[in-house]
């Protein structure tokens, strides 16, 4: 995937999707910090749709030797990092054929489903797998095992980091730079939990 050694840094386009309150913005900041430390040029674009009320949050992160636009062309994302299954399905057309989807196993029912006005789709993971290589991560379970459910974002970030060639030290330094000191220990543990094979 992304190479951080040699003359050129291979471009990588990452789409991070989920719902408000899942820590997507923090995860994108850590990713950008780690990539910059590894020598990448980075562009980030964030979209918050009623995020405080559980609405969609989408962050596009583009890495490369030189990046000119923060927007990933449709169908060209190398990786989708999905913090919730339905959001992965919603943005599925954005991943390129043969790309990778890292998806949280957690399901968060949107308001129309909770109100009985819609049904939550079945077999989302099977649908994702038909389009791209799909890795399902029990981020909530791992975060709870580290002591805080809110650290699920760092579990997913660890799973992403394992699949990139950005040195582990860059990731750990980025976590320290971006996470408040009182939450640092649990977030480091959550990241390592997701990073572990």
C-alpha cells in the first residue's frame, strides 16, 4: 500500500465514515499528523451532517508526495475506514474495485429505524465484501477491553495503521500530540489492540 521509503511516496486516498460522536475527526487528525511525520503531503476535507445528532460524518484524507486537492474522486478511495456498518454501505461506491474496507462490527440504528419508519439493511458485510477486501473489527469490544468504549476510534485507527507503511513510531507520536493527557493511556492501548495481528 503506502510506501514511506524510497524516492516517491505512493498516493493513498482514505475515506473515514461514521456518525457523530464516534471520534472520526480525532482519528483523521492523528492520521494526518502521523503521515506528515512520515514525509507525506496531506490534504483533509471534513463533512459534518448533523453530527451532534448522530448524523453522518465523512472525512477524506489524501496522502502522497504532492497532493493538490482534498477531495477523493468518486470510486477512487483506496481505503474506507468505516466506524459503523450502514455508513460503510452508504459510501461503498467510493472505494475502488480491489480496495479495502475496514469496518467496525458495531451497528448504530439511525433515527428512521428507531422510529419504525425504515429497516436496517441485512447482510451488510457480505455486500461490502463483494466490492472490496473487507476486514471486520470488533472495535467496541476491544475498546471496552482497554477500559473505555469511546476509544473504539483508536482501535480502528490501529487496524488501518497496520495496513500502511507509516512507521509505528509516527503513529504513537501522533497519538501523544493529539490526545489529551488524561486519555492518553487508554487510547494508546486501544490503538495497540487494533494494530495487533
